[in-house]
């Protein structure tokens, strides 16, 4: 059986490829390693190798190196420890400027021996421009800490690239888009450069000698009438269902009857966008309340949105995301 070499400082230390493979298999079957590495001996082996290059013991590497969105990274506290343990580090200073104002700024000053200090700043305005401020997760739960981690990552990477071997902070890697997203967008029809190109061309006129096809007859209310104790409620549901199947109704949250009914997809889309714009710009309502109404408006019209073509559906999704992001930025910091 393969034996592992032991040391006083780092515990088990694989010395050969065979020992490293056996070591990785043992750890992959353990519940004491992070869940992302359980059952993955190959990932453990690569992580341990990264640790050796950075100066981390195997178990330290497993706890502090993560692959996020396809990018190997190291947690901010471990990055600070690696830099401070380096003989070229003269000191690290971190603080918050303008604390108590709408735009606090995290500052990290990295001092390397024989060189000018590297100063990195990351403010709330920087986070908003990057689409991070108010983002679900740590940016909502620990915004001050996330500002600190972003400033720290920039400063330490600029001042000590040889110590960090090109790794970024795990906190920064978590905010990168996933690699799968571009491939998913590749199969989606591209948005036309001119928005007018997305509008379907008008139908060609029928030949003069042919009779035009009659328009569909509207559904009569009498066809859905039932005599029962729950006559009014059931009839309202049936009317709404038949109108959806036969026309383009624009629904609003909390109402069983359509806000308006349109004869064509184009008319419905224009009315839907107009109503969404008015909702987003309703200045008398708090921004968070307008975000909720926009979400509900989209949900109650989900059936109609599924009926339209993919190009127009992408356009509506982009408009919805733009309104939500704009309103999210307008929510006061103390309400986030």
C-alpha cells in the first residue's frame, strides 16, 4: 500500500505522483473537505499543487483555494496571509474613507520593500457602475466587507503578483459571469441592429380574384354561462381563459379582467411596454414597490409573453432587466 511522507509542519506531504493520487482519493472520500471537492480526487490534486506553488499546506489549500465560474481563486483573508508572510512585504494598511456618507470608499495601501506604495480604492459608486451594489448575496448582507475585499484584491495583486501567482480573490471571481452564459447566448437569435427590423412585415394583400378570409368571430359570453351557486366566479375565470385564447389581453396584477384587449401581437407588445414604463416611472411610489409591481406585471402576462416570437421575447426581457436594475440603484442604501 502506498505510504505518505509526514512532516512536523504540514502533516501528510505527498512526495511522488503515486502518493499524491492516493492522498487525493483519501481526501475525496472524506466529509472533512469542502463539499466542492468531495468525490473529486482530480480537483483535489490540482488544488494541492496550487497550494504548493503559493506556499500553502494541502489542507490550507483545500480550505482557501476555490474554483468559481471556471477561475481558480483564493479567499481574501488567505491572500492577505500569503502576502504578509512574504519577505518582500513591508506592511498593509486598510481603512474606510467617507464613512457615514452615501459614498464610502474602501482603501487598501500595499507597501512593498524598495518600491512606492500601491493604493487601491473601491467606492459605492464603483460598485454601482459594476452592477454589484444591492446584488443578492454578500453584497446585500456584508456590503462594507465586500468593498474592503475588492480594494484589497486590486492592491495586493498589483503590488505582489509574484507572490500570488496571478490568482484573484474568490470574492471577485464570484462576481464574474459564468462561462456557460456566452455559449447559451450563441444559440439565441441576435438582436437586430435596427429595432424596426424586429417588427414583422405587413401581410401581403390577397389576390384580387380571391375572397379574403373572414376574420375570426369573437367568442360569445353566452357560450360559457353555467347555472351554479358559483356562477359569477366560474364565469369570470372562463371569460378570462377564452379571451386569452382568442385575443391578446393585457392583464394587470390583482385583476381578473383584462386591462385592455388587443387584436394583434404588435399592439399588445406596445401596450405592455407603455404600461411597464409608466409603472417604472411612477415617482410617487417607492422604488422597491415599483420593482415588485413590474415583477407581478410580468408574471400575470407570462402566457402572452410565451406566445410571441423569440426575438421580441428577448427584447422584452432586456427592457424588464433594464428597468429593474435602474430601480434597484435608486433604492436607498439603508433599505437594501
